[in-house]
């Protein structure tokens, strides 16, 4: 299954085997995976789409930061040009969020460019950030994309599929080291998270990757192929996009090509849990059980060592009403990561559902203390 960008930026795919890399560092040779040749990789990007080899350097073209006349008028009407940069930022954000004006909301499963987001008044974090940057630049503000390394986050998409998320927001640079983070999905961002600037080409690649995943999920494989190839044209070193292309090829029955895509994803990032998962599944389906078992061992170690994956499992059990199972999983996560306030907050919710109000309050208090200490 492809990834989806809720209020987060979709990154890659995790298969039904739940096989992932461990939290340690290794390279492709340690995984005993042969990197594909440059010729094999190049050939994947030139596979014909629907019988016709489309030039993805120009098509599809979403132009994620394009503005129309209505958007320019919106800035002109709501952001007085005579104001200071900080005041312009304040006016812009207020007009974007205020229900009587733009009234933006995030949609848990759709990726749009700036113009579409403006028209539909909704989108995921990448969509909202693209709209903000486009409008901010029209208001003569220096704004750019900012990728945030949030704690690992997985969600169940179906009974046999999970997705792994990343997050993106914007920074406005006022000069002389004075910068302001603008995050329209505030529940996912905290200032102390590691973060770095990404250029427009990389952001566009993520946009095309997300759209490709959406088309893949809806069964529009030809469109998915175009969008994944366009994403890789823009950012050929994005391993997670190679993994998504591999999933498309595997779904089309191109198992050899899918294997090349997964192996290349691991050449770019040998700790890519998702690529290891999907490659292991592919080997298992092909009867290469020894190779599949090697990756399964990595998966087993990862499951035991990764509290955030246990947290995701706990949430999945909670949604099914299996509170005892959810509680057991979140307690395992807490043992591995005793300073993560979200784990305690979730445990408090489970205890509350079970009617254990004393324990619910204890864990709620612990979560509050940990969150306060991290700020």
C-alpha cells in the first residue's frame, strides 16, 4: 500500500510483513544486498508509461508555488505593504486561518499545489506550507521550506499495511539571524526537533511522490508511474521515492524491476526500514527464503528495539477496542523510552477507557511533567 500524507508529509511504504531495518547503522554490503548498476537504475526511469515514453522533465507539471490573480488580490487586500515584515507575517497568518477569510484546514489524505489549496481551503502539511510560502513571497517575505525530523510516526492504513511519515513546515527569514517558524499543523511540531532547509526542487519531489502514492492507491498506475518518475527526476537521491516506485512496479508484476528499485533505495539509505520490509516481502514471494529470512531477522530486532513502532501498534489495537493489548504495547514502549510524554498520555487515555481513573490521572500528570520539561 502507498503512503498517505495526513497532516504530515508522506515518506515511504511499510509492507504487511512489518519487516523494517533495525535502529543501528549498517550499509548495503552488511545487508548482503548488491547495489544495482547505474545502467539498471537509469533504465527504471526510462520505462515506457502506457506504451509511450513521456518526458517527465516537463510533464506532469503541478507548479506547486504558482499564484493566480485571486491569490495576489488576497495578499493585496489583507497584508498592507507599508507594514514591517513581522507585522505583514502576522496579518497574513491571521487572514489565512480566520474562518471569515480563508479559514484553512488540513485534510488527512490529499496533496495539492498552492493554487489548489487556496481554492479548496484545505490540504496536508505540504499543501498548506506551499500555499503559505507562495502568499508570503507575494507579501515580500523571505519564506522557504523546512523539513522537521519529528519522532518516528507510523499509522495503520489497513490490516496489512502501515505508513511512515515525515513533516514539513516553513521558515520566514527576517535577516540578521532573526527567523520565525510557521507551522500550520502545530500538533506535530516542537521547536527543539532537528530541522533543516529543503529547496523548492526537493519539496516539489515530495509533492509528486505524494500524488503518485495517491494515484497508486486508487489503482491509477499509469499516473502513479508518471508522478514517481517526475519526483525522481527532481530528487534522484530520495531513497524513499525509489521504494515507492518499487512498490508500483511490484504491483504491476515487474518483480525484477521492483527488486532493482528496492536495492537502489537501500544503496541510498541502508537504514530505510520500509525498503528492507518490501524487499524482504518480495524475496519471500519469489521463494528466496534465505534472503527473506535475513531481512526478517533485522525486522525482529527493529520491532523489539523501536518504541515508536510499538506505540503505533498500540494505537491500532486501541482503535479496535482491544484496550488490554494496547496497554501492554504502550507499556513496552515506555520501558524503552521513559522520557516520551506521548506514551504516557496515550496510556492515560487507555486507563480512562478502562475505568481506572487513578492510573489515568497518574499517567496524565507524568505526561504533563515530561512535556513541560522538554519545552
